[in-house]
C-alpha cells in the first residue's frame, strides 16, 4: 500500500510518496489491536466540518498540498459560567485561555503533523480549582535510508473525565480531582526489504510510554490515587512477511512479535508473545476470503495475575463494493475469547460515510491508547483517523470514564457522517461491556462488570457567510455490577445537550456563544450530582 493510498489524496504530495515508507499506520507488519479504538467525530463546533470535508472524494477535492512547511498559530479566550462544577456542585466564573499551534511538514524524506493546544483555566470563586491541561497530537515519519530504514514518532495527550457518563469536555466543568491527564508516546524504527513483487519483509521495534495522572489528589483516599495514577513502558520487537502481487489471487501475511512491559499496576511485568499467519484468496475483485491461525502467550500482573497460552485462529471475508468502501468480517479466537470482529467503511455516495466496528479482547486503557496511537494517522488538521478506512477515531471517550484494571472487553461503535453544502451531520452509537480480570491494587480486586451504551448527534449548519450554528445531543446509560458478586447498581442515565453560535468577525477572528446542559449519573464515592448549566462567551483568533 503506498503512502498516498494510506493518507488519502490531498494529504500527501506524490513526490513524497516515492521515498517515504509504504505505510504510516496499522498493517499486518505490526499486528492488530486486541480491541479496536472507537470511531467518532470532533464535537468542537468549528472543527466538525473541517474534519468531515476531507472525506468528500469528488475529483475537485483531490488536490495535493505543496512541499514545505506551514505553521498556523491561534489563540482562544473564553469567559465561562457554570452553576455546578461536577464533583463539587459549586458555581463559578471561569476564564479559559487556550493558545494553539498546528504545523504541517512535507519534504522528500520527512512528513509530520503536529497540533498543540494547552488550556489554562482560572476560577473566580474557587481558586483551588485553577489548572493547566496539556492537549497535543503529533505524527512524524522520517526516511533514514531511502527505501530501507525509517523512523516513526508519535505522541498524544489530553485531559479526560474520570466520571463515566460524561460528554465532550467543552460542554461541562469538572472538579480538578475528577480530571485525569493522559499521555502516550511511541517511537518505531523499522527496516523494509522488498523482493520485487513477490514479498516484503519488515523488521522493527516499538518503544511506547503511557501515563495517566489526576490533576489533583485533594480529598481522595490513597487507594483511589494509587489505582488511577498509572504509567507503563512497553518494548515490542517484530518481524513480518507480506506477499506481493505476483501471487495473483492469493495473499499471505505472517507476523512474529514479542512485547514486554514495565511500570505500575497490571502492566508491571506484563508480556505478549504471538505468531500468526493469514491467507487470503480473491474470489472476485470485490470479495476476498480470509483464514488464519497462530499461537499466543500473554501474562499480566495485578490481583490476581492473568495468564493465557493457546492457539488463535480466524476466518472471514473482506468486501470492497466500491473504491471508497471496505468491510472486513472475521470470526475467531484471540486472547482466549471466541467472538466476531468487524471493521469497515461504507460509502453510499461521495459525501456519505458509515463506519462500523466491533471487537472483543483482553486489554487495559493504557494498552488501548498505545494501540490506537500506533494504528492511526493524523489528517492535516490534527484529527486521528484510521489509515485503511479513513474512519475518524476517538482515542479518548469520556462516556466510558477511566478504567485502570485488566478487562475482558467487548466494544462496538457505529458512526455515520453526511456532508452537504451548508450542513454537516454526524451520528454515533457506542456500546461497551467489560469484565474485570485483574486489579492494580488489592483493595480494588474483585468481580466487576460495567455496561455502557450511548448515542450522539452532532449537526453544524452554515448560514451563507454570516454565521454558523452547532447543535450536539448525547444520551446514554451506564450500569455497574459492584465488587460484591451478584450485586448490581442502578442503571444511570446521562444527558448532554449543547447549542452554539459562531460569528466570523473577520476571516481569522471568530466570536462564540455557547450554552450546554449536562445531567451526569451519580457514581459511588462522588458528591450527589445535580444537573449542570454552562454558558460560554469567547473569541478565537487564527494568525
């Protein structure tokens, strides 16, 4: 697969594609995540259309950017008022200052996209809630030896809600002790050797670091702090072989890899060792039959330890009804779990996309961050997308909160996007069910199951060149089976609704007026939550 095919027309210059590596995201060479990351779109009012517009595959959209560097600085200043800081139920005025920078670089031996948008918040009535949140997203790929040796660098960081049932972070205000700074980084050097059109061999390694830390530990018990504040460093070595076009209808891919992890909690001393082969046969141009098998040995620390050693296998089909559609359906056994696995995109028209995913596996939140980072690329605006399907991805989903244990997890998402001349519409349905297998501390060990489902609608309408309106609505339910087996908590409903107006004062200066309402579920250990109202007045300047 060429880089232009990976990034899509308009994301890479043809001259760059000749020297940069044949892939920038997930391929059989570096394995498949145990649980696929969620699909979903950006809920920021002025970013949704920007994100979806790149999916328009009309010929007029397929233009390549020039070689070189572009830098786009910006700054946003918002004055906010909320009647309930979630977690304290206190009201406050909040001044939020968010500078930002987006950098894009394309040369014959280097490709990068970097966004950095830290936010500083000042609370008028509650100075102890003042905080700084780090938000960044970065990809860089460098050619060290043309057509042979490459280096891939990635990073991601954001502030996540620790309260399940939450919506997008710009629609409510959390107490500092309920916000968690998450960050993950990865470096991947790899060597590629192509044997004409017969096969490609890749040998490489991935060094990853992930951490999550509460912005404040004030008032929290030591057990909660130790459970939430986690970090891990993982090293992975791999070798893969992928067949070329000379095999005609037949395709073969093989992978052998080993991962070792150190840090805190269940990932301290964890490892994964696996080998796998997959065979494909093109029945027609649009139907490929798939079958594969292998062996894996996995171990996680924690209370109790978790171990699994045994075969893995799968069988399935890949459908490509048109150039912009691809649907892969598998059924098999992985991590000791026998289940279906679905991943694909359907494009009924140039301006319509339907993304669907379902997977089951054994994983942790930090592993999912690392897998999602390694299996995605950035579009020119700094949004994470799947390089094979173009699906917009959510590396962090506030609705599910933060989990620090090892879980047997079932996760599915369905996202639809529709682009019109003056309207952009996105709909997402998500479902999660996880069962705790191992806990990071003895005090959090025990049986625990969480089930969550939600739906979200995001609609942006442009009134000619005068102003833009944005409407967001999300509703979902969460249910937790308590640590005592058989004791189930009540089903808790969560509602988020938001409406905003963006007025272009000039071509590079926008004014914002936003109102948001949120009703979060009560969760054990927190103050009983009241519905929250948030009003924002702000400006954003792009230079």
